[in-house]
């Protein structure tokens, strides 16, 4: 199929901008659209055949649940079997925004391949005018994982989506660069105390300021995950990524060692390393873009510099560890 791209950054309120996207989703198709975190690949969450097209386009394992996007707190409550007072408080505090709540799903509402046959569902209200306009017009819950090939860096630009999804989906709504650049925080509200399954822009401290104690989840391999990003290697470019302390002397020595073996080296770091073959900035906003830029080079290996005073629970560190499959350079 041909993939059409519609620029929406300056036309977010024009009805004709959304007519085609609404028709595709209501007709059981897939549309990529921007959120404040990353671009999503959206389909009707109540239509199993439509949702299967997401998995096909991404090449994603079907035992990984999808996050459902709705346009309001009221719509979210209608999708859930029961909603606790704490969940309602978080909705009021952080929605629209980069926080996904795992709730008990309303029976028989969502397609089984959205929830991976669990009785829970992840729901959020995105804080992006294009996403909200689309949701308000479709009037359906939209299942939308990141709009990238499974396992690769998530897309923060429309061109990233086009690179991965050309001829796989009919339409991309290009709203320019995403603001946050990292997927939403996911918190399981069916546990007590609630458990953060995936760190993100909304922090543990911010959440505890609203509802009190929450826990951080250690990733449990082999169990059915309630959240995306818990089971498989993610966010990885083609060349292997290795974490390394962001120490000038250490990274300079590593570059020299690798280049002495005939390797071309890309470095991700806030500090510039002109001796590297390639250098790209490293921050939460630039992480995925920089990883994708590495794929446009002939680098044999990527060194990702992390500060010595890092917080291992930080959301950027979480994504870096997955991109590197927890490998450290030594």
C-alpha cells in the first residue's frame, strides 16, 4: 500500500485534516499520529482484526499488551471495570499527560489482542492537540503502541515513522517533533500499593505526592507482562550499544582501543568527543533520535555515556539499559 503523510502541525483544528484518519480507524485500519511522548500506531481497540494490523506492521509479539488512548477521564472510567479513588486522583493530577494507568478492564469491551488476554488494560489521555482532536472525532478507544518496527528506537518525528512504516500503513499524521521523547510512565493501579511498571516523565516522587507510597517493579521475566516494554529487548539500533561511564579519559581510551581494532565508533554523550567517528547528543529528548541517527552511519559500535551520579531508576537510564541489553563496555 502507499503511505500518505499529512502535515498537521499548523492545521490541528481543521476538520478536513482528520476526515481521512477518522474514516480509516473506523473502517478497521491503522493510522500513525503524534503524542507528547512518541508517535503512536493507532487502531480501534475494540476491533481485534484492526489491532492485528498493528502487530503486523510492527512485527511485534502478540503477547505484549497495548496501551489504550482515550480523550478524557470520563471515557477512561467507562472503559474500566472499577476505578479506585487513587486512580481518580492521578487522572485529575496528571491527565492529559504522560501517565498510563493499569486498571481492571471492562469485560468484553477490548479486543483480546489489546490486553494480551489479561483482565487489565493500560489507559491514558495524551497531552497533544493532534492526538486529542483525533480521539474526539473517532469516539473510540484507540490502541496505540509506538509507531516503530518492534525492538527499534521509538519515533519522535514523522520521518522516523515513515522510515519504519512506509508501505505498511495507509496514513501518517505528521505533527512535528514530540515534546517529551520518551514513552509514558506506567503504573499498576490494581496492586496495593500501586507499582510503577515502566518509568517515564511522570516520576515516582510526583505520583507519591498525590497518592502516597508506590513501589518500583523489578522486571519479572517469564510472567505475562501487564505493560509494554517489560518483556523484550527494546529501543535498539542496528549496531550494538554499550553503556560506559561518561568520563572523558575513559571514553577517549575506549575510542582509541576500538579504533585500533579497525572499528568505527559512535558516542552518545552530552560531552563532545571529536576523536569519535560519530558523536550525537544524549538527553531524554534526543535519545531515540540519536539512536536512529546511528543507524544512518557505518558505526560498528555505539558507546552511550552515563554519568557516575546517575539514578538507575531514571526513565532515560531505563531505556538506555534496554537499548544496550544491560551491556557495559570494559
